[in-house]
C-alpha cells in the first residue's frame, strides 16, 4: 500500500470526524499517514490516520513535498491556500 502513498499527496478521509475532508499527507510511518489541512487540522498537530481510512488521489503538491523533504517549515497558511487553490481549479 505504501508504494502509492507520497508526502504532499492530496487525500480524503473515509472515516472519522473529518470524513470527506481534503487533507495532505505530511508524514508517513508504517501503516499510518500524518495528515493536515492547515485550517481544521494544523501542521503542528497532524492527525494520524490509518491508510485504510484514506481515499487517495493522483494529486501531489510538489511545493509541499519539497519543503518537507528539504526540512523547511510548512505553515498552516501555505497548506490551506494550496488546497483551496487546487479545489477552486487554480492548479
């Protein structure tokens, strides 16, 4: 399963309080993905979700992935605006 999972990938929650909400993977550990959206779920406190509870998309945000891989700080504002821009058709 982890071969299709990437940092910076847009996913949707299939279960829990955040069901159907768009989230971005900001970390991966075993069968868990750490996800955040920058508004309801902050980058400092990402939600740990089992992979089976996520709906994966083919959308990857290179800007988010590159910042995380390079050890740069991702702000909640950047994450939230990246998601909103994509959903509004800007990317």
